[in-house]
C-alpha cells in the first residue's frame, strides 16, 4: 500500500500520523490485505451464505401491558422533585 493511501485512510479516520506511524501502519495494512488475498483462495462454493455463524434467537420478553409503578414509589429516590415530577438541571440556555 502506498503512502498516499495511508494518508488518505488516515484523513478519512481523522487521524494525524507521524511518518513512523505511517510506515508501521503501512506494513500492518499490507499484512492484512495479504491475508485477505489468501482467504480468497479458499473454495467456499459448497458453503451456504449466512449472516451469522450461529442462528440468532430474539431473547426479548413478550410485550404485555402490566400495571405501572405508583408515582410516589417512582419519586422515592429522586434527589429533587416538585409537583410530582423529577427536577433536573437545565440543559438548554
């Protein structure tokens, strides 16, 4: 990989690299790209395409309506409250 491409990638990543870092990263990226080229040699014609190595199952609970938390219990540990509401610091000036 040429220095131009290293500088281009660093610019996209908003990184300021020293010449030593550019040289080191250039070698590392060349190794990575070489490994990718080696992986292209593997015969995967008999492998079924998948999005994940293992089947994923949604582990979320069913969406069921239940009773809500009473207001006084919800506000019990609030550091500051007024009129039945949480008082929070002002974030917009």
